[in-house]
C-alpha cells in the first residue's frame, strides 16, 4: 500500500496501472460503511485507490468542518487490512491552489433535501469528485447508499459530462440497533446515541406502511414525523418521500420511492434513508 500526498505522485502511479481501477473517495475517519465500499472495489478491480480528504468546499459556514473527526493512522491501518493499493491524502493547497476558480454545478437533483438544507454543499461535492475522477481515472467509483442524494448527483454529473465511469452504490451498513454508520456518530452523547435510533425506527415504519399497501405519501410522512416528534432529543430538518430517481417529492407512491430523513440530535445532524417497495 502506498500513501501519497501530491497530484504529481498520483498521476505517475496511475500511469503504471493498465487494468480496472476501483476508486473510493472518502473524508477519512473510516468505519465499516467505508470498508464495505473498499471490499467491494477490491473484488471488482485489479487496483484500488482510496482518497482521504476533508473537502472544505462542501461544508457550510456554520457546519462542522473544523470539528470533523480525523484519525489518519487508524485509517491507514484499516485500509492496509483491506488491501487497498494507493491512498491519496492531499492537502488543501494541493486541491485548491490560490488561483482555483472552476466549479461544477449539478442542477435540479441538488435543489431539494440536503441541497436545500445545505446551500453550496453539492457544488463542493461535485467539484471535488470530478477533480478526483480526473486524477484517478477510475473504471468504477464506489459510494454509499446512506448518502443517497450524493450518489444521484454524482451519477447525473457522470452521465451529463460523459465521464464514462461506472458508479456503484453499496448498501448502508448499520449498527446492531439499526443506526446507520457515520463518522458523525462519534459526536453523539450516550443519550443522543440512544435517541439516534429514532431515524431507523421511522424509516422501518415507512417501509412497513409501504409494504402494507399505503400509497398516500403524505400519510407516511405524517406517521413518521409523529414518531420522530415523540423523541425529545430529536429535531426534524426534513422528512421526505420522493421519487428514487429524481428525488421529487411524491404525493402518491406509483413508482420506486425513497424515504429519507435529516434529523438533529443535540448538535449532530444525521441523515438516513430506505427504499420503499
Ligand atoms: O461522502 C463523502 O465522504 C464525501 O462527500 C466525498 C464523496 C468523499 C467528497 O468529498
């Protein structure tokens, strides 16, 4: 495994790889969710590149960029165990030199949900992902279902800009009580950690209602909203029942749909989602 910090080194190493390259972009502080992406990339490609970069451009002014957890040595150990080949850990100066002025703005699918709550977030994500794609030139890139809208945005960008990269979306990895793994879970207090299971409970209820034949999206929103409101530590940012492909809110469920939530527990904002069959 090689750990490199500069674009020049990455480009030189990339030139030596001729077979399929799998790429896993991350912001580090790796958990089993990230490792599931790396494991999948390992089985489908002859080389695996992982990037670790906490991208300032995707954090809003009042968001947790400075407090975002970082633990590089532990990340390297975990990636070594998963047999990743190249770990790219660039600095801000490397990724955003002072004259940097090009941004990727994916429209429509970025307008709702995370895009509405976090203005500029997807512009930052799309720009850094495009830049990393240009550097790594992967055959396939791996993203978690937990960030469902991010996967939709990246797929849109890859299709619109003819990037020719296969985007593989890997199922959410959960703790034993259902909480989706996230680097941000570390910020939860013990009471917050207990309260955070309300997201999984609410999404499970949405799935059960869907399986029971409920087609009225507003009724599902109402029931899961009232379940979350019973948890005193939880504050709802949004509750969405949307078209799984376009992320447009539905009033009637007549196509593949996605239930998604953003909920604040104390000062920690958590997101999660589940498909509705
Ligand atoms: O999902 C993430 O960790 C980030 O948004 C990504 C894709 C690494 C871009 O910074």
